[in-house]
């Protein structure tokens, strides 16, 4: 077990309460940093950038170098898996665009062994791990199957999710075939990241919050449980953080049943609920509003104090409840770093 | 009090448990109906359509005529208030577009008495009420201040709400001036709808689910409470339904503190939570997934049965958890009507 690891993140994920919380920020590598924008200009498409190990490793390291987070997170994107499975992917100003997957023919056309194409990601992990100080953890990640399936079937962000939910409701057996394929791919992908050197992994289920309870259990909790079980068989000590964004009341059921080791909380999770119903089951991570970080100053100070007061006495990793906004002034993150050290 | 009203909706909102639930559907008047599309073609812009009493009243009546819901809902749009206050509004394929309101100058430029421009809406209410059978309730509505402010400040739908939250966090006093103006306008607007003949009103807080708890209390619960209090002073028996979509765990606090008479539940609200923590406080309304209605058949039957099993023994109005999808086959709504009569 992680136990008294030198890595503060791993100690919190193993259940230790710490006097000052370990911290990192979702999307801490990104456009808000001038050095990221300079780096990004050196590659063509966003996908090429993600699949260039030297550049992606440098993007992974930049925020840690500047702000001293307790963890770096692999610079990559959850939809590389969809692309590796054979679905053409493009990034526009409005977000990712894919050719929407047709239920039967689209599923048959996917390349089950496509994950091999993600070898550059594992190289990024090796480069980043080698360059990071020993006490800084490196987090690997993947999109959870429900969220990746949502993008694959809708072809991008969606207002009502009627294609993916329509398929899942109308033909749960057929949809399960896609989900099983994604479970396989996700296990293989995360296993390779672990072999390459990550210290923990996070499953991003960004669209967990659009399903009624029965479907949440079937398409969010069950695939997560399957992934956790299979990774644990091979890597029993590897911490898995689950982030079922927007799950609301269903966070409690996810905490009890999904098999993850820690829980990423979105911004809207009430702190009393988090302390009384979630942190009693698992270490929690979160959940500063990215807008409070963007605004900074006293707003940031008060929001940080409120979260630490509620969650700081238990096993806790400080983070945002959603990704860093591109408009965030970098000095606000420096201020956050000083606040968290107090 | 509503007591033994002939209107089934009002009996449920007054707390009666009914053997078959009264029902209506959010966005029941709309594009999924061929007769709506024919009617819509008779006006120019969507706003002109909303402000043409004969056309808007006919749109209000169409679904009730076809499916026999227990309530009609005024055909209108929550952003007419923003337009009446002086903010130019346009509807595009991507949703509403407004010129984003600048914090100080924009606020000063708003016409506080602009609500008078909404007189055609009250005429729509009179026409629809006169044409509806006595046992069918007519529901009026407005956007809740937080949601209307969100559109006004962001200029449309938003991914991260950084403009409106940024203002609210950075300058809560200034933002409160906008919110107070919206509370005033909403009270005036709903009072006129009530005088014109609606039997109940619903406050749509579509973006309630993007705020941390303290801000949810201040910008969602408090303005709702103020509106409810002021309407109740003048119309003590008028039922007010609150719909804080996406509020998650915070639904419980909203139920206890907002002063509304009934609670609209979104699709993701767990039925056990709704029954044990919400329906014990207030009548509830909801929460069929619009995608289950779109899919129809056994999926619809099972989803309806699950909801009625959980909530049907208490005070309950059957509805969707979000609006009818434009792709919904009308025959699925006929099937729903038959299911609910059993």
C-alpha cells in the first residue's frame, strides 16, 4: 500500500488526513499559461500535439514547475481513445467533433486493437515521470466509458443526449457491446499508463449527471466497477480516483458501489453532504469553483477556507470542481498555492 | 384554498394524493407537433410569435386538445422579460442570443418599467383561459432571476458561466441590483398573469445547478423566496411550482427554504431521495426522462411505472424532468396519456 509514501497525494488517497492538503488542478496544463501557448504553437493539430511525447511531457510539467503542485496530470485528451478505436476526431472552437457512431455498423467497424496507436502517450508518461521530482505524483487518466460513448454517439457535446440515451434505452444489449469494448480499451490503456509509470489514475465521467438512477447504475457505476476490479487484479496498490461529474445525490451510491479509491467532487456538491455522506466512505478531492479561481482575491481566499474547513480534517485532496478556465490569471494560482501552504 | 377544486392539477398541488396523477409536460406546446409547426409558419420571428395573442393562445391549447393533459402551460419564453427590460434578443439555431449585459452601464440602461411591453402575454392568458375546459388548469410561468440573469450576462447559453458568476462573486452588491430588478419584474409579470387568469405559476430556474451551496442559497433560494412571499401577499391561494433544475443534493434545502408550494424534479433526481426527502415536505412534479418519451414502447411503460411506484402514493404531478424533445413522435404522448389513465 502507499502508506507513508513520500508523495503527499498518495498519502491522502490512502486515507491519511494531512495538515495541509495535497493539491493539483484539473486542466492545470493549458491555455491559461503563456508557456503552454508557446509550446502549443510548435505542433499542428491538437491531436498531433497530444501524441508528441516531448511536447506533451513538457505541457505536463509546466504547471508543476511554476506552482509546485503535489501532482502532475498527464497532458492528453479523453477522446484519443475514440480516435484510436477508429473514429475520426477533430477539435473545433466549439469543442470536439466526431462522425457520430451508427449503432450497428459503426460498432462493427471499430478497431478493437486500436489502442496500440496510443503508444506515444505511454512515452509521454515515461518522459514526464523521469523529469518529475520523486515527491510529485504523476496522474494518468481516461474518460469513463459512458462519457466516451456519449461523445462517440452524439458526435460532440450535446444538449439532450437523445442519440446516446436513445440507443442505450432502446437497445441496451447492443449498447452494452459498445460499452464492453470501451471497458476493454480503457483497462488496456490505463494498464499501459501504469506500466509506464503513473502513480494514480483518474476516470473522468463528465456526463455522468444526465442519467436517471437505474441507468446511472448500469452505465456509470457498473463499467467503472469493472474497470476498477480488473486494474486492481493486476495493480492492487494503484489508487483510482472516480469523477462522476454532476451525479448529485447519486454520488453517494457511486461512492459505495463503484470500487474506486477516491472521489472527485464537482463544484455543486454541497460540502456538508460531502463531509457527512461521502468522506465517511472514501477520500474526496475537490471542489473549488473554477470561477472563484478566475476571480481571485478575497473571493478565492474565502472559498478555499470554506472547503478546507469542511473537508480538511479527513482524507482530502484539494482541487477544482471542474477544469481551470482559460481566462484564469496565472498569479491567482500562485496565490492559491500560498493559501494552501498555510 | 384550492381544496376540492375541479382541477386535478390544483388538488395535487394542494397536497392530495390522487389514484391517477394529474399530468402535463414541459414544452408540451412545440415543434414535435405538426399543428404547431403549421401555426408557427404564420408569424415572422419567434418573439413576434410569442407576442401574438391569438397564435400563442392556439399553441397553448393544441397539446391539450390532442392529448387531454390536466394542464395547459402558457406558450411563451422566459427571455421575453430580458427583452422587455431593454436587452435586444434574437433566437438562432444554437439558442437565444442577447447582447451581453455589461455590469454597470448595462444595468443602468435597463428599463425598469419595461414589463408593460408584455401586455400581449396577458391577452394570451385571457384567450387561452376562456377557451380551456373548466377542469383543465392553465399554468403561467417566468424564468427565475438567476437563470434570466445568466442569459442576460452571458449573452446566451454558456459552457462555464464565468461572466455571470464572475460578476456575482466579484461584486455581489452590484449583481444584487440586477437580481433585485429581476425580482421586481418577475413579481409584476406573474401578478399580471395571475390577474389575467392563470391557475398556478412555475418558476423555471434552468441553471440553478451550476452554483456552489452558499451562492445557491443567495442567488437561487433567496430571490425565489422573495418572489413567493410577495405573490402570496397578494394571491394567498395561488400555487407556485419551483423548478431548480440540476440542484442535486441542494433540492432538499430549496424544498425547505424557498417558499414554493411544489417542486419540479429534473430527470436525474433519484426517486428514493425524492420520496424520502422531498415529497415529505412538498408535492413533487416530474421527472420522466424526455428520451424515454422519445423512445416510447416498453421503455416508456417501464419508466412511467417506476416513477408512479415511487411517487404515486403522495402528492404528485406527472411530468417530464426536462422539455419534450422536438424529435418525439406525437403517438408516444398519446400512449403516455393512456398509461397514466390506468
